[in-house]
C-alpha cells in the first residue's frame, strides 16, 4: 500500500476518496485548514496524519508534507465551486495553489499527482465528450480548472512525476451539498413544494459518488494512468426522466414545474462523458445504477441523520 496525501477531504468527493483509500489500507495524510468534528471525513482524523495549512500559502503546509513524504498526492480541494462563485476573480488563486502543491509534492518525494478537474473545462457541447473534445470554457471556474490542469502537468513533467487529471462530470449521493440540484429537489418535494424547473429536455448523466471515488482511487493506484480522463456516468438520460424518478421516490405524484424556468442563454443541453479511456486504462466502470443511487441518496437526506456536513 502507498502513502497518499489528499486535499479537499472536507468536500463531497474528497471525503469519499479519503474513506475509500483508508478502506484499501493506504497510509493517509489529509491537508486541512481547520479540521472540525463535523467535517465529512472527520471519522478518519484519528487514523490519518493531519497536516494543517492553507493551499494558498505553501509555507504553511510544506514542513508537514515533507515529514509525511507521500508517494501520491490527490488534489481534490478547490475554492469557489458554487454557481455564484464561478466567475469570481478568486478562482485564479486556485491555479497557483495547485502548481505550488505539485512542486512541493515533488520536493517531498512524491511520484504521482492526481488532480480533479471539471466538465466545465470543455464548455457547452451538443454531443458525448471524449478527452479530445475542444476545451472552450465559458466561466472563470472552467478556465481556471483548465489552466490548473495545464500548469500542474508542466510542473509534473519538470519534476518527472506522473500527472493524471480527471474531468469530473455531474455527481450525486449522500452528504452532497444541499444547494445542488438533487438534494434541493429532495428538500422541496419533502416540504410539499412544487419545484420550478426548465422543460427538462437536457441529456444529463449523473455519477454516484461511490463510483466517482472508486475511479479516482483506481487512477491513483494505476501507474499507467497518466493524462486527462473523463469521469462521469457514461450514459445521459433526459433530465425530465431523472427528476420524475426522483419525485416518485420522495413524493409520488407530486406536481413538478417543468417549463416554469426558461433555459439560460448558455444552457448545456447535452452533458455526457465518454469514459472509455478511463475504463481501458484502469479497469474501472460505474457499478451503481441511477435508480439505486437515487434511492440511497433519498434515504440519506430524508433520514434522521441526513443532515449535510
């Protein structure tokens, strides 16, 4: 097993990645600004090496990083993922933070850097996307993710480190951020509200968080996994169908406000990842179908303990 450092372990995907790594017996370090017992991955804190620091100030975490001496670094942290923050100038700081992390990781002896990017790096398209698709991001978030990919790749090449970058498409599951679409719909339906929606004609794939975490762990563990990989569900049912399926699990027959919200001018109508390359290189494939994943998610959010961390 390997010595692996994870950033972003308080986040939705990062927490699940850290848990999967621990389950597989890896020696784990978590880079955190201020660990709290309410964090998603807090159950791991007594078992992991905690490195306190802020990614924007490398000197705050460099000593701890070198002391732990990771073989692999998984960079899942990012400031400004909410929709309201996606054109905030603060996005740019994520680029230098990622590059500094790659450089400090190399100095600490790491041989692999795995970063989490986004489908936003591609911008709007009207087809299934493989890794050769044009990158034309329309938000500062997408532009910064793309720049971070390119800059960390250059830093890793200079340090002779393996570099892998996963462009994450839509994910969901227990402990998701309550403001995202699926949790917010669960809350609205549970409250007896009629959620206002677009017509729902978009083709949109959703990947269960456990499958996303397993893919990231597979990339970290596979020495041949290098370059850009799409991480998504592979399929893309019509959004109307997904929302109706979710409604029937929470409040069967409840009214849905399809068509009450117009499409945005930059509305993405087809969001589907071609995951062939990821499967070929690592052997990974999604295991949780949409109905099963939604059922798990609904049960978590509607349970007594289903309070988002």
